[in-house]
C-alpha cells in the first residue's frame, strides 16, 4: 500500500491529506465522555487478540451507564446509540488522511460496546424468545459485528484507491466532502446501509462465532439495527431494490463523485466484487475511558 499512496501523493493532486490524531476524530457527542487526557488507546495485533483479551465472562457493575444518574454530566448510552448508529461503537480512520501519522485503522469503543452487550443480553426474549446466548457469546458476536461494519469502510477505501490509480484522479476525498454530506442521516446513505448489510449477511462473523447458530446471530443484529438511525437501519436498501443493486449505484457514486451518477456500473465492478476478506493488515485499537474503567 505504501507505493500506491506515494504514487497518489506525488502524481494525483488532492488525493492524499496528512492528518495527525486530534480529539475531533471522536463523534461530537462522545468528546465529553472521551476526554483526551483520560483516554487509553490500546493497539492490538489482530481482532482475534483483542476479542480474546477483552471478553469478560462476568457482567459489569449493577450500575449501568444507561442510567445516567450516578454519573453527573453523562448522557444516556442507549440514546446515543440510537442517534449515532455504528459510529457510537467504533469508527474507521482512512489511510488517505492518517497513513503518514500512523493513526489510520479501526477504533472500537470499549464502554459503549460492553454496555450495549449488557442491553442485548438482557433483551434476548425480544429477538430469540428466550435466553439462549451466554454473556460471553453476546460480547463476541457484537464485537465482531462492529469490527465487520468498520472493515466495510476499509473495503470501500481499497476499492476507490484502485479507481484513483487507474483514472489518475482524486475520488475518495471529494466523495467524502461533496457527496456524503448530501446523503448523511438518510436512507440514501449507502455506505452505512451497505456496511450493515455486509454484517447481516457476513460469513466472516458467522465463522468467528462457530459455537452459535447463524440464525441467532442474525436475529440479534437485526433487532439491534431496528433501533439505529436512517442509513444504518436501511440495510435492506429497499429504495434501491436490494443490496446488490445498491452496491452498483454506490460504486457509481464513488466513480463519478456524484449523488446521482449518470451511468451505473455492472455488478462485477462493485465494492462487494473485491472479495476482500483479509483484514489482518488493518490496525485495530481498543479505546477506553479511564474515569469509568472500574465499571468494566
């Protein structure tokens, strides 16, 4: 990847930016909770190493953060999840902006993830009819689901990088600045809708949770998605006649840097067609808040 990015930096004006870590990478609603002076960011060699270390067989304190009263100034975690979607549980920093500072990669948010796992574990009757999954299983399922969601953004960036190299034209940054603002927080936000679609249909997630029936994983995550905001909850892409057609439309948006592309690419030229499922090269981080670490 270094050679490709060096080429873009030198030969394709406007295709690469160089950013360092700032607190502004957190969603605005999280900046109060994740104060830069009170945050621990732990790198992991792989998502498997992270899961193996952070899965806790014991429930967290009976003082859940979904009840904000014990924590003055804290907002309701579940309410934030319903407003922010997957961005509340993790985010992806692209190498188009953060490669030189070595900050690119996937950042998973400890407290929101584990608190939501508490909520999902307690809500099993809603989506399974009875308590079937152990607390450990719920944690492992949900962490891999959020990780898979974020890897879709990596797949998108890989796809668009190849187009930039072929077209000798900046596409990724213009798409983020010119197209994404037009569709954000709507059913037309195809990058988030397709990211969630990739999770719901993910063999990767199923294979990482082989002790759990695939239908139980799907039931858990689809129930979770019903609470999420537009874009995230539109994973069936009904406005586009399903995910396959949405993939074609989204790839065309990327190619043309346009909200309404003039020509729709074929199925063989989509993010999905990359068939990229090796995420071992993607840096992965576990972000925690030192003030509330003892709760977890």
